[in-house]
């Protein structure tokens, strides 16, 4: 096994993407296609009394309107994980929930038909915000290491504050869509999903189909960020229409409806108390977090995943709670809990450094973590100090004045430098992969995984091309398709670590198969394809099954069944996290008080970097996400009617090109060989963590004003 | 935005478009039927609401088609002509994923009625490369990894080519400003700016 650094290679699918040839779900050409449009509920809670369809059916081209009575009753709960999302029901749990699906010969007719439907409702009282009456608080298990109360009593310096992160929506540019084809008793669904297995399982359970009757294909995903990780609300609805009509049906969900039916990052709040001893070392943390939650939602308030893993504070007590109200279910959005918790925690750490009068970089470097205090295990690798040291060098941190508000340009612009750190669990799932190498110059690798721009195909290509003498031009990487290999949800930064160890194992197995074939003879000249041709074998094929540390037959079986089979970050022998440090320069304009971010330096410890080029892009993307999250994004609840007010891309403001400056990215690039043979941890999520805190800390350094609620807007600095 | 592109081309007024009157006949359109067949999928049988015959020139080939007058240029390209490079990201002109060129100017095709393109030159991402040779902007996007998921990329590239042609690729701040109508949610902005700067600096005709 080798874990040498990998070379810089272009993104494997860049050419098809710049040509506009990459196929996303809604691009797939299907003959005889019908078009669908959903009708959203206009009440926040209650029930549907009637859905008059006559006006819609009179629209030329409308073929059928599906309402609740067209769907089988919801499947019984129990084995197989959380219940699949409902289809169309008469019970309304949130504003925007679908109450009908109009199917027509053309998109224009489907839209006109949907707009012609005016359901009647029996509305009920509802709770729209976590600040309102009628909220159901529900605490979860606390996260505890050592004795935080006793340690806090010993502390000589304490900092206590509350930090808030708003509700936000993922908004990948590819909208949710489903194209369903029912043919010969088999349902084929094309959908941008990070979990083709989850979509398949939901379709099987909802529509009472067997495993061999459902195929889900997610060829390329136009951005996921967690929104496309679970089963989507529209999938079974569209599939049912295709089955009833005997014709393929496509639905592209309008963005306003996506805001209401997709998951979202719930609003969350963090009350943090940190205590430091006489040497200025942090020794105790008490941290209470809570989050907006739907009545039935399952997204866990795991805000204590990362903070205890940062600075070696042994005495830690964290609580968390759901605040249940009437909304659609929240869910996983990039760096789901570590982004807001790292904003809160690394802001609090910075405030402690200010209180102690210590440079915030030097303060962080006084704290080196070696053990996970919650689970009492050593870290496999933990290179946060290396990230900090290299980042500071690249940024020129040694020129930073300690005092806030010390740097003002002649035009009045205030300049501030801030640092912020984050961590994200290193997770892994089993993989069953097949590798076929042909004498005709082709190679096909089929495994679990979904490509959403993170570059999973590029990482697989790197390993196969390094390990095997194959022609990269003839390499097909078949992933995101339930018909090619057992699929697993691709999220939580576990995709690459899970895929590349399977690629390496498959490559080793193929080499062994080739050696068997040659039976001691000297290999003929040329690459593996030429060698196979020379020995007159059309192809060799191998299958491998790989697992993460501590995993075995149970996890492999869960993978085969299409369920969740993830382990980590706590393994039998160790705990494993990825780390990052961000250094940020902000400019605060004198009159408008607008915050600009002209310069960021980010250094990550993701273990061995498998695909340097796509990895650097991943980190830049994480930085853009953090800047957008802390300076722009918030979804506003309508307290009068429920639902989301700013439900389009003009009113839900995300970072555009002019909001982003220079982003310098580097990696520690030290393999974590306890975690796996190639030493790769995860990257896409950790990239975002800690960066919002770095911006907040830089804003403080520029202005002397501490902003504890995202997003930071000009009115906060007036 | 792009309202000036909305001026009716010769032969089609708002009234004729909405009324469904067939308005064809520009001397510009000398149709090479075989080549059209080869490059643009032939239209399916008449469909509900398809009352308006138009003949845009798509990627250099005339593409006669009878449409529902409400059809957007984006839906025409994607759902009727099989050109799925331009993407739907919002359908409101807010994201830029559907950017194409009409008579050489960048437009949001989701906000452009297909009826307005009768007789006009429409260029999509599929029409940018010449055979196997990538357009310099396409190559620069690969070289600078100016993309991740690739969904906004066709729109970014069409906007980037226009940005250079307009003379707005003069320096990084200007490029950023003139590329801010195209959202990249993956956050490939740094690469996009570097790619455009690269092409502009080489001074090649794009």
C-alpha cells in the first residue's frame, strides 16, 4: 500500500461539463414525456376539504390531476430507517405542502392547470417561529467529558455569550426534479440525488414495489450540499403519475416550492461559557444549544460534534434540544452542525483571547488536543496546529496589531484580520465495487458514490490511474445508479474516503488477477489493455468489498439493503476528524458599513489529498459558503401565514462573484494511516467550518464590535 | 434585465405572438433542411397550444418550430430542440444558468420568450466549440478548474465570452462585477475570474 502524494490532474469530467454535455437528471431525453406541476397548500396547518379539478381539466393539454385519493396509504413504520416522505395527503403540516399534481402534454399547460386549481381547506392554529407560543422543547442526550462544573469553579477568567445562526436554504442551482418512466413493470427514475438508494427505498415502500422493480439514476448532480441526501417529497408523487398514466412524467420543482418542501438548515442558538485558568489556558466549557425543528423531524441537534475536538479542553458539558414547531422538516446543509457551532465556539474562543489580552493565534496554539474528551480516545491524526502555523505564515499574521480598530485606511475603511478554526468528523461506509479492464482499451469501475461537483470521480480516477497501467480516456466510473452497484448516501464528507479505498483494493485485486493470468510469464509489452490483447483475453473483472475501521458483515449487509451504513468519527481504537484554519481580512466601508472580504487563506488537514485540484476547489467553495452564510443568507419565516417569505434567489441573497476576493488554499497533506491505507479523511464539509468565526473575529478586529448573530448586516455596524 | 433584447424582431409583434398568428419569412433564412435534421432534433407532432411558427437560427442552423406562444427560449431549447446545455436554475432571471447569446448578446433565456427569437441568431453552449476544438474559454475553465458540479457552467461560459467581447474583462474587480449575474453555488468564482482573465490577457479573439 502506498500513500505518496498525488499529482495535479484536471477534473475528470471537466471537458463534458464545459461542453454542456454532462447529463443532469432533467436533461435526460425520454420519448413521449408528459410534464407535471405541483399545487402547493396555502395554509400552514390543517386539512384539505376539497380539490376541484374541473378548471384544470378544461385546460388544453392537461391529462390528469392527481390528488390524495390517487395514492396508497402511507407504509407502516418500523424496519428500514425513517419513514419515507409522504406523497399527497389531506393533512397539511406546513405551508407549501403539495396538495395536487397536474400532468399535461406540455409544461405550459401543466403550469396553467396547476394555477387553475383552488383547493379549499380547514385551517388550524399553527406555530411559525421558535420564539412563539406553542413551541415543544425536546432535550436530547448531553455530551459530557470530565466535570465541567468543577473545572469552571476553578477558572479565574470566564466568558459567556449567546450566538445565533439563522434558518438557511441550500439552493443548489440545479432545482429538484424527477423524471419517472414505468415500462414493463420496472420503474426507472432519473433524479439529482445524493442518495439514489434512499430514493429507491422510499419508492419501494411508498408504491409497494420490489427491489427489482425500481432503478434510480443520478448521473450528475447540479449541487447537493445535503439538500439531495434524503428521499425527496416529489419523487413518489411523480412516479405514481407515470405508473397511473403509463407514460413518462417529468417534474422540475419551481424554486419557491423547493424552499417550502426541501429540507433547510434550522435556526439554532448557542449559549457558551468558557473558563480559563491563571495561565490563560481554557479548562472548562458549558454549552447549551437548541434548534428549530418540525413536529416529526429527525435532524439531530448534534452541535457538540466538533467543539470538544478542537483545543484539548477535558472538562466539557454540552446540552442540546429541539424546538418543535409547524414547519417542514429541517435537515443536513453543508457542515450541518459544525458550521454554526464553529461560528459560535470559535467566536467565543476569540472573545476569551481578547479578554486575556493574548493574540488569538498564539492563544489557539497554547491548546493542543490529543484525546477526544467525550469518548476518551486518542485522535488518529490532529494537525490543527500545522494548519494554523502554515496559514499564519502565508497570511502574514505576524504583522497584525493586537488592538481592535487599529488599522484605518485614509478613506476611513476599517481593516481587520481574524482567524477561525473548525473540525468535521471523518466517516466511512462499506463499498462493494467491481472493476473490469478490457482488451479493447476500456476500464469500468462501478461502486457506491454520487458526483455533485466535489470531485469523487476525479479521486477514483487518481487512484486507478496511479495503481494500474490503464488508458484514462477509456475509463468509465459508474456511480450514482442503483443498477450498477449497491449505493449509499454520499454526504458528510465520507464519499472520497469510502470510494478510494475500494478503488485501491480493486486495483490490487486486478493486478493479482493479471498475475494469475500470466502464471509466471513475463508481462507482455504495453498497458494492461495491450497485455490482455496479447494473451487473448477480452477482459478481467474483479469484485471487492471494503469496510471502515471496526466495520464488518453487519454494515455490508446494511449497504446491500440500501440503508445507512456509516461509521465514525469514533472508532474502536481512535477518534478521527479533519481540521481547518482560516485567516480572513475584512474591510468595513466607512459610510455604508458594508463588510467586504478581499482575502482569505485556508489550510486544511484532510489527511492525504487525493485530487489536489478538485480539493483546492472544494476548500474555496467552503470559504464562499461561509462568507455567504455569515454576510448574506437568512430565510425569513412569515409569522402571519407560515412558510418562507424570501423564497427566490432575488430575495434569498447568496454570495455572487463580486462578493468574493482572493482565496489562497493549502493542505497539510499528511496521511491518516490509522483511518485507511491511503490516509484520506474528508474535506467538503470541514472546508466551511470555522470560516464564519474568522469573519466575525476579523470584523471585531476592524471595528471593536462583536457580532454574535449571523448574517452580519450593515445595520449591525451602524 | 435584458429588456432591450425584448424588442420584437421583424415579423413578430407582441400581438401576433399572443394571437398565435403565424409570422414567418425573413430573407435571412435560407434553410438547409438536411443540415438542420442533422443537428437539431425534429419537432414532435403538433402539441396542445402550439400555434406559433418561428424559425430561430440556433447555433448556425435554422430551427423551424411551432410553439405555444408562452414558451420561454429556455424551454424551447431544452424541451423541444434537445439542447440541454442551458440550464434552469430559477426560471426567474435570477441565477444566470440559462445564459445564451441572442444576436451576440447575453440574455437570460428563461426570461426571453421563444417567440422573440424568430429570425435571430441564438448561440448556446453546444455551439461554442468548433468540432473537437474547444473554445478558448472552455479550455480556460478546465485549466483553472472554474467549475465544480458544472450545472451553472454553460451559463457562466456564455456570460464569460460575452464579458470579454463587451470589453469588460479588463481587470479582476471589473470581471467580478460583470459576472455577478451568474450564481455559482459551489463557489468556483475564483477560478471563473482566473479563467476569464487568462483568456482576456492572451488577447485572443473570442
